[in-house]
């Protein structure tokens, strides 16, 4: 295997800082495991129940050949990384030449000159990180990796998990700030709809929300249009859409929402 190069993140599932954190962790793991020829690190986020499928892991490697070893595991569904993720315990092989548990991974690793491997899993606040070290000679890498690499993995995973939570909190604050700033114009638009249709505030807001979805426009943008025009020219459209919305689920698509001015 060629000499070590700088780590580089591949498939990203989170902020760029996650990829950088994994790259640093892989470099430190390789340096902290004297018998290794390099290391990789992966991060997997807990699947959001609102999403149909989990996102691809973020990975980093100290050498392109090792990055390919991560890819073959993710593509084939076998290997020490997958085993560690499934069991939550370290996984690896002292000598891949005589270990046939993971045929696809074994073939790719031996082709790259890798004879031994060890993967340690770490989890914190919905983030699971694996650190893998690789050796060019057979030997018990797992025990060696559980020393410095184990400590580094714990600290790095906790740090990356906290960073994710912090960034998520900042994003939520930004969304709340935008919602607060857009609230007055939405309230004004609701007042205009109430005047045009003679409905109550909840009905007016629900109509604007439905019209926003049907016309594929943000609620704030639609409200600004209603307020800017003072409802002039929209009365017919609002009344027609209000009637079609009142017919409930299964009603035929109506044209008025496609005719709203920009």
C-alpha cells in the first residue's frame, strides 16, 4: 500500500464539520496504533422516523485504498464495520488470509495488502461512529486499538454529537426567528381573507395554508401577495378556492389557485 495521504471525507450526511472531525479521528487513530498502516472513520445518524430511509454514512480515510475498503462493506452489507454497528461491540480479524466471514471485504482487503483489521464502535446522542485500523501483517489489532484509539473515539464522538446538537439548535432558532418575523404579514392576510369570505381566523389561516400547498408557494410569500394587493383581484379566486376546500378530501382540483398573481 502506498504511503499515507491526507484524510478526505466522502458521502456526507451532516455539516462539513462532521467530515473534518472524522478525518482528524482517522489520522489520530492511525498514529495511536503503531502496528497499523492506516485508519478509517465512519458516522451514521439515527434514522429519523419521519424519513423513509436512513441517509448514507459519512466516511473518512487516511488513504484512498482504505476508503475503498469502507465502500465495499457498505455496498456488500458485510464486514467488520457492519458487524460492529450491528452488535455495538468491536469486530475484526487477526488474519484475513485465514478468516472467511466476509468474502467480499476479505478479497478487497487482501488485494490491497491488508492482513489484519479492527473496528471499534462509539455512540452518543443519535450519532454512531466507527473507527477502523488496518495492518499489513497478521496480528491482534483489536487489543491495540482499544487503548489510545478507544479513548480518542469516545472523546471525538461526544464532541461531534454535541456539535450536531448545537448546530441543530441554531437552525431551530433561525426557523423560529423567521416564523416570528413572518407572523405579522400572515395575520394581516388572514384578516383580509376573513373580510372577503366572512370566515373566522382559523378558517382563514387554513385556507391560506391549503392555497400555499396547492400553488407550491411559501405561506409567507402568498400572504405578502394578499396584503400587497389588499385582496383586490383575489376575491373571486379566494371565494372559489374556499368553496372547493370546503368539499373536503377527494374534491376535484380547482383552477383558481393556479391563477393567483405573483
